[in-house]
C-alpha cells in the first residue's frame, strides 16, 4: 500500500513539473534608437527588457514609406542583431551586449536579441 502511494505521489510531482511553464527569456536592459517623425524631427525610441529570440519590428518605422531608425544603442545583456528591413529581413548588423552601438549611417527597422 505504501509503495503504491509513493508511486502515485512521485507521478503527480513529475506531472506538476512538466505542466509548469518555463522561465521567460528576456534581454535585460534597454535598446535605444533614433527615428524621425513625418516632419523630420528626431525622436528617441526604445525597448525595455525585450524578449530574446523574437523578431521585433520597431513600431515607429514599420511601414516602408517611413524613414528607417538609426543610431542604435544596445544596453541589454544580449547581442542585438539589427536588420534594415521589417520582420528581420535584409542586411543585418550585430551589436555587442552592454553598450554596443552604431552611427546614424546604420538604418534599422527590426531587431532580434540572442
């Protein structure tokens, strides 16, 4: 009887472990970029603790008719790979964690964090 109860308890414990959600992975820190509004005025945009492994199209510059963002600064703990196109398409460039940056010559529309 005790063996059956022990086996049942162990099976239930194992089931609970399998059912528990995994820890969400995030790139802790900030990712900052500059974009221009339709009148050409510069603004600072950013992502705070963005998720890792997910392509993020920068909302201010998602439409192709807008000017891409530029001057990205990666203050997260993960490598940021920035892309010239939306949906992580087109030419890309990697920014190192904790301070990697690029000049205004680098045009950006999307990013993914490792």
